[in-house]
C-alpha cells in the first residue's frame, strides 16, 4: 500500500496540474476540477489494472479526465452548478472565450458519449486526427466519421438557433 | 482556433513532460519561437500549472481537502471541522483554550507528556458534544479530534502521529514544511475524523528552531518509530489515545 501511495504521489506531481487544467476548462469550475483530479487519481490507486496496456500515462489521464468530466456535465445534480457557473478566469487561455466554453459544455452534456469525447479533443484540446485516435483508441477512419457526425450536429444546432 | 501546424495542448503537454523525441522537441521550440499565439498559449499553460501545483502540491493535500470524497484506499483522515462555534456553546469547556502561554509548561501525566516549551492538547467531538481529550482517552472511529498547541517561544511546528497499524501521518500543517508559529496558544486549523485503524495512537507535537520538511520525517517515523522524533533535536510533546471499535464506549 505504501508503495502504491508513493507511485500515486509521483504520478500526481508529474501529471496533476495537467489533469486539473483540463478538468477546469471542461467543467468551468476550479472546485469541480479538483474533485475530478481527486477522482481520476484515486481510481488509479483503486483500480490500477485500468492503466495496463496503455501507451502512456498522459494518454490514459486525458481519457480518464474526459470521461469523468463528461459524466459530471451529464449528471443532473452537478450540471446546473457547472453550466451556470462562471469559467475560471485564471485558467482560460484566450482561444475559447468563457461564453464559448459555456456553450460547449452545454452541448457536451447532450451529445452521445463518443461524439462528446471527440468534441472535447477536437474543440477543447484542439488535437489532430492522429492524436484523437491515439487517446481514444479509435482508428483514424472512425475519428473522421465521428468528426463528420459532430459537424452535422453542430450545423443542426446552428440552424435551430 | 489554432492553425493546422500549431501543436495541440496534448503535444505541448508531452513537450513539457519531455516525452517527445529530440526532433519533435526542436520542431515545437522552433514553432513557439515564431508563433505568437502558441507562445501565449504555452505561457498560459505554464502559469496554470504553477498555480495548480501550488494549490495542492501533493495528492495527500488534495485528499485531505476534499471531505466526503475519500475512500478507504486513501486511509487519510484530516478534514476541516469548524470547532470554534461549538466551543462557544459549551460553557467552561477548556481553560487551556483561552489562557495565555506560560514560560514553561508543566508536564502532564500518563498519556500526555511534555518536554518543556511545547504542550499539545486536543478536543474531541462526539456527536454534538465537544470536550477536552484526557490521558489515554478512549475514542472511536468516526469521532473528530482537533489539536491545540501552547508554545512558549516562536518556532517551526508540526503534529505527526503513529496509529495502531504503525502508519505515520502528518496532522498539521498541510503542505510540505512545518508551520512557523509565534509563541502563544494555538488552535490548529484542521480537525480530523478518526479512521478505522484501531489501537493506541501516539501523536507528537514538534517545535524546532529551524524549518523542516514533513514528508521525510513522516517516512522516518513510519520506519523507525519514535526514535525518528527523538532524534530530530526539537522540543517535543507526546500524547496518546486509544481507538476502539464502535460500541466500545457504550
């Protein structure tokens, strides 16, 4: 147990801020982001097998953070708090304005899981197809299909509004 | 939106973590030098990382700060507990809570031991009742304790413990180093919900002249027992209490 704790502390020291930064942008709340960080790292301690076979810890943590944050955005209890909350001024970097992020969060909460994941990597992390494929484990072709579907969803949203 | 050849955050994270090969690193450095937008983004990521690292520098610190989010796997126990309003409601609860520091603290007996300039005390919250912990007090998992310290001179202070399982913990302060405290009475700001580890728990209050790191001392305490505390060359006070199973006090 002590050894696992040490490994966890090491992983947190190296990757904790990255997880927190992404969670904060996804959820729009630093408090909720720390809860996400806690959840993601604790799951490493409780279920270390989930990391086995992954190419890198960073890839795993990107996916685990995305998964947890999307669940939070969909969760009825936390959604109103997160969607209505203001974005963290300290952690926005100017690429997406707080209002854009707020709209993105609302969309993410309504998208099917696969599309929501791809939307996060494409819009929020601004990853390439190859990078999305690496983090999700999907083949490049599937990433392309999902991005195409995502574009259709977004077009429908624009038409409705 | 970034341009096609701009590195993603994912790439920049890999670059920061030194997980890219030399060629890719050079390409990113070249890009950052020539692309103002990415330079700003990268600087922003670095600032965020610095801010976040300072907020909770260790997972243990984060774990302690999120009451109700912990699981048994973490086996950490500290959380904020607003004892002050409760103290006001309990008349005559404790003299040491309010009296000023004396130049030298008399040594308590039994489960409480003092070595001069530092005196560690604690209060227990059991249900709605708050009372001062005595020597060899019997406590139960789920009850809360909050420590206080009277120190006769300024120094660097910390509270560490060794529980019935032999697991060492830092009760106070949060962070990486001992807290700098002036002389006087101090109600330490964190309380602790006792975990399920049964047996006798020993708690040391340490007052040192020099700053000291907490993690190495905690590790030494876990490995070598109280010799680690005795060997630190600081003023020390020790108290102990016994943690029994639920129902043991009924």
